[in-house]
C-alpha cells in the first residue's frame, strides 16, 4: 500500500502547514491584549493568518505556522532529539544454547506473523525515527541529521509542542506574570487553543485500494473502528499523532487488558469447578435434604419459621463462589497483581527506549497563574533557573494541607453516613417485604431487600460522585499547588480516595459487618432499640457480597461508557445540527470542524486512569468473593480501548501532544491496591466465607477427626454441627419445640445455654491464624517475584549503554567527516585524525 503522507490543513497559499489554532470572539473587548500577544508571536518568528468562521460570524480563527528557521531554533533550545544515523545492530559471540533459544523465538515470531490479532505493518507508515540513532538537535551540526524533507523532518506532534512552548512564554502585557496563552484563555481574550487534526477521519475511497488520506484516517480505520476490537494497537502511530503521554496510557490499558486474560481464565475455571461439583457438595446436599429442620424467624413481626431446605438454591449458588478453589484463586490474583505491575515496568522501559525517552527530562514547569497571583509579594530565587519567583511559606502550606485533609475526612464520613442510611433502609423494609402481597417477593424477601438496597446504593454512589468532583476541585485549589503537575497529582489522589471509599464502603459493610453482631434468638441486638439487626441468609453472607459487587460493577461500567461516548456524541450531533441550519452547500474547513468537536476533559487523562484503577481495585480486592470480576473487567476493557480510541479520533479536538515517561502517581496507587487486596482477601476467606469453619470441622469435629476412611466424607454432618438450638417457647409465639440458627452456642438444655462453645473459639483462633499465615505467605511470594523481575531487561540495559557509546563515536566521526569535506573544498590537506 502506498502511504499518502498528508501534512494536514494549510494556509490560503496552499503551502504553509497549520500547526496551531487560536479562537476568539470578535465581540470580546480585550483586543489590546490580543494585538500585543500576536505582535510578539510574529516577533518570535511565527506566521499568523486570520480567517472568520463560516457557521458563526462572531468567531475568528488565527492559524499559526512555524517556519523552518524558527523550528530549528526552538528545537535546539528544547534539546529535542532527532534521528541522525541508521542503527547498526551488533552481534557478539553467543553460545550454542543461545542459538537454540533464538531459533525457538524465530519460530514464535513466524507464528505471530500469521496471528489474526497482529496488525498488518504494510498498512502503516515507516516510522524511520524508531530505527535511527538520535541526538540533541543543533543548527551548527545540522549536516549530521537525516533530513530528507524539511516539511516532514519534525513530526506534527513535535511542531505543535514547540508552538505551544512559544505560546506559553510570550507576553501580552508589560509585567513579569503577564505571559502565556493559558492566562489569556482564563481572562477571556481567547476562548480556545488547540492543534488541528490532520484531516477527516473518513474517506469516500476505500482504504484498501486508495490508502489512508492522513494519519487520523489511518488511526480510525486500523484502530478506532469497532471491527478492530481483536487487533493489537498501533502504539507507534498513536504516539506519533497524540504524543507519548497518551501513547503510554493506551499502552498501559492494552497491557492491563492482555494480563486480564489469564486472570479471567483462572476465575472462570474456579467458577466452573464450583458449577460442575455443585451437586456433589456435601454442604449443599445436607441443606437441600433438611426438610425437618426449621430455622428461627429472621425478623420480629412478619417472619415465620422457615425450612432449611428452602434455601437450597442459595446454598448451591453460594458454593459457586465459595469452594475449594477460592483460596487458590485469591493467592493467584495477589501474585497476578504483582506480576502485572512488575512486567508493566519492564514494558514501560522498553517503550521509553523505543520512543527515545531514556534521556528526556521534563523541563521546568511554569507556575500556575493562581499561585503567582496569591504569592507574588513573597519571592525566592529558584535554584534551577536562578530567577526570583513567588514562594509559599511553610506555615501557610501546612495550614492549607490540614484544612484539605479535614475536608477529605469529612467527605469520607459523609460516605459512611450514606452507607449507614442504606443499612437502616434494609432494616426497615425487610419487615415490609416479608409481608408483601406478591408471593414471589414474600418467599424471597431477603433477596428483594438486598437487590433494592444495591440499586439505591448505586444511585447514591453516582450522586455523591458528582459532588465529590466539585469538592475535590475546591480543596485542591485551596492548597494552591505550585505547578500543574502538582495540582494534577493532588486532585487525582483526592478523587481516587473519594470514589474508592464511595464504591467500596457498602461492600466492606456486607463483607465484614453484616450478620456479625446480631446476637441470638431471644436476645437480639437492635439499632436504636427499635430495628433488629439484619442476619445473613441461612447459606451465608457471601451471596449478598457477590450480588453487591456484580450489580455495582456492571451498572457502573455501563454508566461510564455512556458518559464517555454517548454524551459527546449527543453534543457533537447537536453542534452539527445547528451548523447545518445556518449554512447550505458550503464546505467547512478542518479547523472549524475541530472547533465544533468537544475539547478533551479539563483534567486530561485523569478520568480515564481513575476509571481503570477503580476497576483494578474491584478486580483484586474482593476477588475471593467474586471470581468472575476479572472476566467482567476483560470484556469491559475490550470495549473501553475501542471506545477511548473512537473518542480521541472522532469526538474530541486533538489534544496537545505531551511527553511523559511513566503513568505518574497511578503506579503508586496500583501498588497500594495490590497490598490492600492481599489483606482484604485474607479477611474475606477467613471471616465472610465458611472455608475456616468447614476446615476446623473437617479436622477436629467431623468423622475424619480421629481416622480417615477412604470412602468417608469428612464434611458429613457439618450443617447440623454449624446450627445451634433455640427453645421456641421462649419466643412467646405459642409454639413448642426447637428452631435452629447460624452460630456456635450451647443448646437450651446445657449447663451454660446460649453461651459460645469451645468450637467457636477454635474457629476464631483458626481464622486469626489463617489471616496471619496467608498474608505472610502471599507478601513473601510477592516480594520474591518483585525481586526476581528487574524493571529494565538486562539486554535493554546493555543496549542503551552501547548506544550511548556509539552515538558519541558517530558524532565525532560525523564532525571529522564534515571538517574533511570543508578542507577538500578549500584545498587544504586532509587529516584522518582530529586536528
């Protein structure tokens, strides 16, 4: 396929490329600031051209082009690395075993070329810079660099980044702080500034026969279309078009999605193991056959005695998630989280090498306008730039941090209050559902109570999320962060804490508090001496936990996908509709089409990372209770990748191509979630599930306690052993006999009725021992794996060191060759060594 390299929209002369677009309203009165700003831009070497909008007469566009000389000057100032010689890969002496390894990998590579998930590389442009040695650009040594075409030597992303650097440092008024396009946008002088897309993302000609019209068209056809859901991502092209920061996000998202495949497979195997052995489970069989066992009423007024076998279905469903594979899967997921993060670090190091970010250092950030305006009277010399700049006193900083932390704790307490409200709702309505007119709800009143509470809790979660974003924004601004990156990190941490607590607080309640402090028949604990605390179902609390996790995870993913794609689609459709009503049969230029698209989120990639990190928490923290969570996450992420791709390519204006070497604060948050996951899964297995009571019964109180018969089922009699007796005559219901309830207490005829038995204390000790052993074992394995997997592959480390050496030698050789050519032209003798 012949790749058609389109440089994007042009000036009216059809030659100069548009590198940036500024937008303002003609009715805006701050024309003096704009005139001064534009005059200074021209003085810096930029070329500007104005053109009014077609659809809206009040809108004016300023097209910016950066000429070659200006481009070279700023590329040298910013130390932008550019290609100057093709890479020559060296080989040293290898042993025979290494040769066999290479043969093995060659076979895998040949198989991968036939893999349908692999992209057809012939459909993509030859990204020459990835196969060349690079060095800091210098006009004095411009002859060293491979310049086949001045128009394409600097990529569109690099040109836009240089222009934005100039826009951020150009004055619009006299004064130290009167600098930058962001301040002009904040005060209303301009209403937008963005790099233009390279053209339309669709073409009337098929791409297979006519090729792509531009990189945007190619990204849409080979990445953003839903039909490409099973293909690998073209990361190099994403990085070329959107910049390294967005490229790293999609690389991380793709890596996370790929690593979910083994987790989803193992979780599915654990689920199917429970499904196929469900009817053979001794516990389920005993519950389903217990026709003469009556459970004590689960509520005070409208509940009657319930046969134990009525909960047969619930017992079988619980076994799907609480079986012999649960502990194994919890350990597997804890190790999986470590392997995922450690191999991501290796993957990131490979990408930073491939994208030539190894020696890139983030330039000194400019101060936020709010910080300058607040502390302009208090200055200190910057140790890096040597210039005076505003300074925030330590006492003021500590005071503001304390206020911000207090606000965070207040919002967390508000979440806990909301969860408490849902708990009270459950206590109130369970009596109503137990006497409901519909027979189905009356028979399954516990399920109806849990389902209604989950839906109400989800609505509260989504409403509180809206409030959290505004409060987190307010608290972050209250701290007056110095730079944009500090602001983003502080805001991201607050949003994560708020939403994490908001999403998981109800799940923590069900996992560790539901049914734990209810008391026993005849002496139930009541909330406010009015409402009896809710008990677990006769088959356990795990089914409530699974329901809570499944509903919230499913509904939240649907809501997020709608807000990410559906809302921008509706907004863009309405914008196009208004334009069509105002004009007829007129072609709209590319920059005006871009203006009518939605701008990228105010917080950049924060919302994208936050959604995935919260999902990672769902996938790992309570995975012992819901082994299908990795599968749901995998299916969602397959959609998420294409949804985000479609959004970036078709629904959003082109974001500024920014550079980055990692995913920032999110890596530390992911590592923290991995540690928390080990602790919560240990508690879920030990406290929420019946794994430990079954284990204690099997080896201490069951038929196999003293001897093991090959044909003996060691859990025989477990259900009867786990239920305590209560005298019905003490309830005052006019009934005699005994009912059963879930606990380990003495029977009415014992010397100490309704007191905890010795078996209860054995189980409690076993639970505490399991938590300690599980945590130490898993943390030990995680630490050992992290030690074994280096962040940078050894081969890559050696290659980086050798390339630094080769680049230095090649620069010397190139300079010597240049000097020799000059001497030949001037007729001077040529030396083969440095003069």
